[in-house]
C-alpha cells in the first residue's frame, strides 16, 4: 500500500517539476507554482521512502536519507525561481546529480 502512495506522489511530482522548469525557461508566470507543487510531491515521496526503509541495512538507510536531503534542494531552487534569480538552475542540477547517484546505488 505504501509503495502505491509513493508512486502516486513521485511520478506526478517529476512531471510537474519538469514542466515547471520548462515553463521557467520560457518565462511563463505560472512556472513557480507548478515547480513548487511538483517539488512538494517529490519531497513527500522521498520522505515516505526514507521512513519505509528502516531496515538493518545501514547502507539503504543512508542512501534513502541522502535522497530525502537532496530533495530539499528543490525548496531552495523554488525560492530562487520565485525571486527571479538564475541560481535555481544550480540547485536543480545538484538535486539531479545526487538523485542519479542514489538511484544507481539503491537496490
């Protein structure tokens, strides 16, 4: 049941976050709201994933916590997107690189 909720939150979160990034590059006014909502869905999904992996395997716990903390970079990116600074790109890139690393390391 918990896995279904995570999937329900994760995939729309990825799509909305990506759409927010594309809209921001095209200077649309609603891009901040779309990106922020998608980022919120991703953060909740990563938080639930970190809660569900309370196993004896310390490596899995560490990687799920790293994944959650990296999703918090999306909040900072949303702030910089709201202030019309281009620094949001750096934080989205940091999130993407850490997510890429943890996706290959988590079984």
